[in-house]
C-alpha cells in the first residue's frame, strides 16, 4: 500500500513520555509535541507508535518546527528492494526502447512477474486449473482477501499489540540498565 504525503501527515499515532501519554493524534501534531517535550528536557524515553500497526515510528526532529513539517511533507524516498529497481537501473520508456525481447505478462495492467516456490503436488493442481497457474493464483488470492478479513484483522491486531509490548519491554530494559549504571 502506498501512502500519499497528506495520509502520512494525518496517520494516527500516539506518543508516550515514559508511561504517560504525551499526545494521540495526527503524526505531524504528535511530532511537534515530541519536539517540544524533548526541547523541555524530558528525562523519560519518548516513543511514538503507529496506532494501526503498533510499530515505533522514528522521527527526525532536527531543526525548527517549520523544518520538521517541511521534511515530513516531502514524499518518502523509495529504497531499492527485492521487487523495486535500483535508482541506477533504467525504467520506463527509455528501458522499453532497448531492443530486448519483451517479457511475459501484462505490465501495462500492473501485472508483476515474481518467483513462487511450491511443492510438485501444488504445481500439478495449478496445471489443471482453467487459465493456468497465474490465473488460479490470482483467483485464490482474491478469494482469500474477500473471505479472510476477520482472521486477517485479528492477526493484524495481535501483531500491533506485540509490537507495542516489544517496544515497551526494550525501553524498560534500557531504563533498568541506566539506573544500575548510575547507582554504581
């Protein structure tokens, strides 16, 4: 899923200053509240969580409030990954003009070729399906998305809770270590 900049700025999140909720709301407002709290020398660790996933959000709080808002207003930079081309790799019309044979699939429709590893019995079953293996896999994925909503929602909620508890546990361990080292 790709978020546009306004979605990113409005992403619901919550910041904690130690065990106290600092602010819950849109990411841009929470970031500015965290900046103010760190400028006021809060001694606690301040963590910001994505409300949807429970994951910790790293914020770049350098500079003024205007600098922070400006940085957050920039579209996120795409990083080269497993399924994304590197920056130096040709893409788009220039790549299509190269006299290489055209690959399989329908790239204009958004179809992306990727590798799937299955057992022989799975390939045998897919070979008997109308439209071939790719069409059968697309149908299976679409059906799973339609019928598995409740189960997926439950799993996403459990994962968000786990991420939140994991971050809390790490902060507690860091605090305990800091207290031990300062008492010696």
